[in-house]
C-alpha cells in the first residue's frame, strides 16, 4: 500500500475534522430543538392549569352577586417560550401541529386582550363571559392538541364544539 504524503495526511485530517464538526453541530441543533419543543409543551400544560383557575374565577363571579366589587377577575397569562422561540420551533414541527398551536395562542392573545378591555360596571358579567369564552376555547384546544398530538383540529369535531357552545349558553343564561 502506498503511503500518504504529509500534505495528503493534513488534508485528510482537515476533512475528517470538518465532517466531525458538522456532525456535532447537527446534534447540538437537534437536541436544542427537542428541548424547545418540550419547553413549549410544558408551557401549554402550565397555561391550561392557569386557564382552569381563570374559568373557575369567571364562573364564580358570573354566578355571584351583582356587586362589581365582588367580581374576581382572572389574571393575564404570559407565554414567554411561544413569544421568544416560536419562529425556531415552528421550523421543526409539522404543519398540523403549527395550526393547532397557532389556534391556541390566538385564543390566548384574545383572552389577554379581553382582560385588558374596560367594562362598564353594569356589564361586568358580560365582559367576564367574553373572557370565559376565550379561556374555555384555549383550554379545550390545549387538551385537544395533546389528545391528538396536534394532528387533528377541534374545528372538525362537531360534537365537542356543540358541547362547549352549550356550556357558553348555560352560563349566558345566568347573566
């Protein structure tokens, strides 16, 4: 077998080093993306817990006395992982999952906006119902996202939509 010259050995070392460096970079990116997706899923779970508390507060205030001072407003819910890292995360998830996550955060943004709106004291319960509607849809979308791994949309589940809408109608009767 023919021996390699010093130049060939150096060139071979550079190529092997470059390939190993690229492989290490790909592994680093892969694990970073996995970590970000896991963090987003954890954020969704945390949001669902907070939404359940917000729903309970809305129901308590809607069913309670008509005194605006007795009203317990839920608090806004932040989503820093989505806000900061979603552009990176969306490149590594499937289209169906992106649609599911976008729907969830669309309702979350509307929920937070409804909380920021000002309401006439006579219409506080109506305002709480609007907040409740957004919180309920966001919560249901989160549950549906995890149940179907983001592969199915809630908009196609007519039975669930009717069930949620019936919940809204029952609560609206109490205003």
